């Protein structure tokens, strides 16, 4: 049985939305996988954006690393995918139903957004992929997988004309260059949401949300691409134009992505289209928060220590006991720690019933 992992940490250094703890999260997870779970260093691939001499966590490179991780597996292998960084949301395309009315995405260093609707679909039978996402809106990253623990905000399916009209209403503000994201920051930008607070042990920390608002994302996309005429309603088109087949939003590229992200059924009813995903039961998602919540990035002012709140909770739990910890126990205890520390985010667990009480990772 092989144990393999792909660890992604993206701080976006030097930008207006720079984070502090994402790369540290990855380093701690790598050490944990080796010391506690017996992973070999050669079977752990790390993509971070603070070392420019190494392969960068661009959208293309993350896709290729994921594809390699899953393609090389054999029955019985244990796979881990850990992401620590910004999350964002795009309103769903016109005519497509989505449980939250948004496509939840992770944000590579080149702003080539990645959507992980059903990334476990091509994991071979007998293998298991554990996904840990310490990012905002991470509860919505994998759809159609049973929500074992969570209170994610979802919408009920609409049929035909109602679904189509609803999608037009949602997209109208963005078409006009106005963000319709209910979590949109206002009056001061992303950095205004850095705030100082005190943890239960009296430690003073600075906290910043790992949510990348659509306004901030579009600004960074303009910087990356040099295209200054991008508005919110043209985000998808711009990504496809700039990144081509390397964009996960490219309809042509979706066929390639489906090799490891999932197979999809499309039912067309008149003017509305409902997309359903077939997701097998060989994947587990531990999300740092719910679909409508944000995950926190923490900087300890006294010591300079930086970390993601959810990632730190996981490492704290593992350090407290050498006993086997189930997926359910991990999420429950992480919730307790975060609540005690006055974080509002509530981690979630998404998986088949038979994995709820299985050991975390292996």
C-alpha cells in the first residue's frame, strides 16, 4: 500500500491580499504525514508560492499534479490532497442549477481559478482520497457528496423556466459590472478586514479572512493578465481567453478535467439545464468552514507564528493524542477548538456513510 500526498500552500506574497499562514500549514502537514502516518518524503509533492525557484502552484500545475496523483494510484493506496489559501466564488452560469448558486473555487497563484466539483470521481476502487481544505467557502468545493456534518447554505433545485430565470437574475448585476456576492467587502477593500483579537490563552493575534472577494479577484486578474477591461460578468470569458485549455472553466478542457474530477450528466428541460454529478464513495472532504462561511488566517503578533485556524486545530488535535482519530472526531474536536477561540467558522465533513468513523487519513 502506497501513501501519496499533494500539498498546496498559496500566500500570494506582495499582493494586496497576501496571507501569512498558508505555506506554514503545508510544512506542518508534510511533517505530520511523515512522522505520524508513515508517508515517504518522495511521495509528498509540495507546491508553494513563496519559493520562486520551485514549481509554482499555478492552475495548470495544480491540475497536472492532481492528475498525476490519481493516475498513478493502485488499489489500496492512500491519497491526501491538502489546500491552504484563498477561496472565492463565481455565480453559476446561466441555465445551470447549482446547490448554492455559486461555483466555489480555489485561487492558484496565477489567478487561474480551479473548481473541484467532483474531484474524487476517478479515484480507483479500493483507494481513498482525503481532501483537507483550509480556505473560505470550502464546504462547497465537492458537490453531490453527502454532507455528514455541516449546515451549509444550499438552495433547492428549480426546474425549467424558473431555473433559467433565476440564473439571469443572479447574473444581471455582474453583467453590468456589479458584484452580487452577499459577502462582498465594502468601504476599504480586503485589507480592512484584518483585525486584532485575543485567543482563550490571552495571546493577541491578527486575523484575516481567506476569502477573496470578487472585486479583489478581478483586480488581481487584471494585474496578472494585463487586460484592464474585465468586469465581473466577463470573468469566465477572460479566464478561458487567457488560459485556454488550461482553464478549468474551458468547456473543451472540462473533458480532460473529468478524467480525475468526475463524470457529469446533463438533463436539458426547455430553457433550463440541470447538471448532475456521479460521485463514487472513495473520497472524503474535511472543509475548514461551510459553503457560506470564511476560514481565518492567523498571525501571532508576539511570536510571528502564522497559520490557518482550521489547519492549526487539526495539528493541535493530533499533538494531543497518539490514539487513532476518526474523521468525525476530527471535525467535532476542530469545531470545539475554533468555537473556544472565538472563530465563527464551522468545519464540515463530506463523505459516504462508511467513512464517517474511519481513521483520519489512515
